[in-house]
C-alpha cells in the first residue's frame, strides 16, 4: 500500500525554513535544527544508491558514453512520491531498451530527482526499498544498470544535484569513466532535457509520465529537444541510430 494518504499530503504544506534563506552556497548554513532533524541530516549533496545492487562487472576502460535515464515516468510509471516497493511498475520495453543500449557500449545510469524526501513525503529508507525493487524487477527481465543517483532536495535548497543541474552526472562521469559529450539523457520532464544540454550531451524527451503536459511547455518556450519520443523504447532506438547502430 502506498503512503500517499492524506496525512502525508498535509506534510507538503509544512513551511520550508530554507525559503527564508538567501545563501547560494552549497551547504546552507540557515538549515534549522528542527528541519534538519525532520529531514535526517539532509545536506546538499547528491545520494548514490547502494552499489551492491548495480552491475559492477563492466571494467573501466576508455571513457564510455552513457544513457542517463530518469526513473519516474520514464523507466517506471510515475506514482507521485512513490514510497512503496509493491507499487513499482516498469514500462513495457524499458528493460529491453536498457539491454540494447548496454550491448552497444552505453553505461546506463539512473538519475532521479526525489524531492519527496525534502518535502517529508517519503523517507530515504522507503526510497532505498523502492530502488531495490526497481532494480530487481529490471533484473528479472535480464537488464542491469551501472549506477543510480538521486537528489533528495527541492529548488530552494540550492544544491548542485537537482536536475537540470549537473551534480549527479558529473559525479557519475568520474565514477564510471563517462564521456558526457557523447552521452544522452532520457526523461519525461523539461528538466531532463535541459540536463542533457547542460552536460554537453543530447537530451531526449519521452511522452510517458508527465511528458504530454510538459510537451505543451516545450512548445510554448520553443525548446527543441534532440528528439521527442513516445516511449523509452523509441528513445533507445533513436540513440542507437544516432550512433550508427
Ligand atoms: Mg520523470
Ligand atoms: Zn540535490
């Protein structure tokens, strides 16, 4: 059962102490003690999911391209602050797409904004359980990922990792020997597309999840992603084609 009940929804309206701060530094000195307590020592760094569940079999060689995939609304259904592992549902064709990209030499890294943590909607423990389930469902279909990074913040935290900021991909590039200029992002939000362009790679936009709503914004703001795709499957095909595969 999900935790998105009314009690939890109320938490969204909790006054955010960081909104009163004006510091642009990485670690916000204004973080109030009670807030810090409620968020479990939340600093402004990105988080990396426990590597035990990701595939470490690929040895580091010369720098590889990566597919940076958004999680919610792109690889799995977006369930709005998903906190329960039993509600994880992988899109048809997602595992197959991941496999195809990996076989073609792409590292697959999930980069996901999880502001539900900062908003008090989900805990990091719940998120870890959801990620574990997500990775195991992919594995059941024979697909592995190389890494998973998440940002637990909201915009007001001024962190360096919330997409479209590049903190997570920069760190992944270092840890996985990735060439960002040859890499792609795939996601259902303008933030995902912008991340691709901010990192010097290409951003693909999918129409699953929030994609259709976001597409209107894209048109209004005359933003042209590298490609607009119906699903992650189409996006993977587009990436492979762009690489002559
Ligand atoms: Mg998304
Ligand atoms: Zn962040």
